[in-house]
C-alpha cells in the first residue's frame, strides 16, 4: 500500500488525489476488504491522507469463547511529512514520506482498524455464553444445572433477613 506522491508534492497546496484499492489485502491479522478509499491532499507541510473502508478480523467471543470473524470499519486520517523536511534529532512520532517520495498507508490502516474495533466482542447479539457452573456452551446445548436466581455471595444476608421482615 505504497504510493509515489512526487507529483502531488510538487503541486499547489489544496491539490488532491484519490485511489481505490480494489483487491483484498492482509495487514497482520486484519483482512482489508477491496474498496478501501485513500484520499490525499497536498498541504503547506506534507500530505494529509484520509482512508475509508472495511476489514475483517478474527476474535474470541466474550461470552461463549468461540472464535468468529467480524467486520470492522476502517476510517482514519493522518498527516505525512517528507523525511527531507524534518530534523531527525527532533524525535517526532509522525508518519513519513520516504526519500523516494513514497508514503505507505499500511500502518495508518492497521491503527485505524484497531481504533474502530469493539472492546467487547460478541459472536452475535443473542449469544447466551457459557454456564457458570458446568461450563457448557449455552448456544449449542442446554445444561442440566439448576439456575440460581441470586448471587451465592448474598446467601448469608438473605438468611439474616428471613424472619425479620
């Protein structure tokens, strides 16, 4: 996902360029689906890059511990600065355009997918999880455990209140 931006760097401020990535590509454990749009805008200092698309990731369900694939929105923006225009002693944490006037959007795509990711991952909204007593997956089968209506940590308090009310 490298782009030569030498012509864009020579263009006047405000000039834009847009690319469409049609084929699927893999970045670490993210499958970036075809149709990712990369928009670039020449700025006074460097190039502003917007990305928009979708990807697939694998995860473990927070309730039933099954592996599943899910879609994640990839939306991000970042300023890229030419390596020729910065002082290497500054130690800036920026995205760079290399000395061949190429910029790589792969890291921006990866970070944007992670930021757009859900914290609590569920294989489905109706996932029933696992039984807290026997560990059986409740989506696949029914367990024979007696379901408690209260948390066992409240048992002592319930015993104290039985006769006083």
